[in-house]
C-alpha cells in the first residue's frame, strides 16, 4: 500500500489512474484557479 498527499493545485475530484504492465500512472489535473491566464500586452 502506498499513499501520498496531493499538491494544492491538483483537482482531487478528477484524479484518474491506469495500471498496465506493472506500471501505475496517476493523472492529476490542475484546478482552474491554478492554470495560467493569458494576458494581452499591447506594444506601441
């Protein structure tokens, strides 16, 4: 059994995991507030 803490910017409700060929892949999507925002900068 293994356990770990999720990062603060991970969305815990959307965690998925795949186990194939002896390898466990855990997918932790970032929450919307953690994703970078695009800011338009006008250069004159």
